[in-house]
């Protein structure tokens, strides 16, 4: 990759929707993917079909130096380490399939690990989820335009800082997701937005789709809205860092089943 990426390359990076597929049953919506760096972006630009990626294949094929999947076995069910956010997403999906905690956690949580490893964010027919973010270019933290050691300012000079990037990319993201939600592919009955400190960003985003949120009490404060087609949208605490418990997720699953998820 050249020292400065072209506008065409930038357009490609910003076209990334997420891990999974457009006809997912459940969409997990974050603010911004962690990680990033020049080599990471170079890898992403080398992928021809970039708009939707298979989560497992992307990390195994392209981020071998650091990824959550076990690489030393050809066994698709090989033991993997948990990525904290993905673990809770996988738990939600298994509970929506009516799997018991006894099944999920037995044998060192093998079923839970297997879901994270082979089903979460999968593009294949077995995948039911889409993992996406408001902002499409990964950064090491919410405050960095790049990583602690690699600024994107020279690499992507079209945005002088992260504030400018977020302001200018947001209308493009509105358009991309509006196109998805208006398409025949869109089948999601539930969208789960996570991270309470990001709620204002989610509200701003979905306001463009005429969504209003109301307070919704589980064992922790949440908020809920819906798209015009009836798709339910939940604003939750962050999925990780001790912000949610399995009891809380069971309350959420019960609500989703009652309102918007066809079992």
C-alpha cells in the first residue's frame, strides 16, 4: 500500500458493513471496531469482496499474528479462547435456540466456544448474525484516529482528525444502512446496540431512520425502539467488562422471544 491511500481505497474501507450477511436474523451494532493500524488496513484493501466478511475466515486467513481462533488444529470444533464481547453474543444466540445453561457451559463451555468459533458472524447458511459498527475503519480506541503508535492522519489525509472523520463518514453510513434496511435481503427482527456510553450516538444514527427510543427496564436500564417494518432495536450496556450478567441476558432473550424473534 502506498504511503497515502487513494480516495478509491478509502471508499472501499468505508464500504465495509460487517461480519456476517445482509439477511441476518440478529444484528449486533457497536460503535467502532478495535484494532486497526496500517498493516490491518492494507490487509483489508487486499480483499476483493469486502462489504461483508466471514468473521472466522477473516481472522484466520488475514490476521494470523493475533486472532481469537485456535490455529493449531484442522478441527472446526477445536477449543478457542473467548473474545469477551463475542462470548455474550454467542450466549444470546444459543439461548434464542432454547439451549439450556447446562448444555452451554458443560465441558468447559464447549458449545459456547463452538458457536463463537463457527457460527457468529458467519457468511454461510448456518450464520444468523451480522456484527457491525457505526464507524467502519478500525481504530485502537475511541479517542485515537489510528492506533497509539500509528496515526491515520498522513495515511488518510482527507480527514485531518477523528472528529472530522466521524462527521464526514456518518452520512455515508446512514445511506449504507438505509439501503440495507430497505433491501429485499433485510430480514433482521432484532438489532442489539451495546455500550451505554454510546447510546447518544446510536440515537443520532437511528434518528435518521425515524426511530425514537423509550426507557425499557430489565434488571439494568435499557432503551427500546423499532424500525417502520417492526424490527426491534435495543440499547444495552456494553457486552463485557462486567457490565452484563447471564441473568440479564436471559431477561433480554425472553423479551426478544416475546416481541420480535420467531423461534
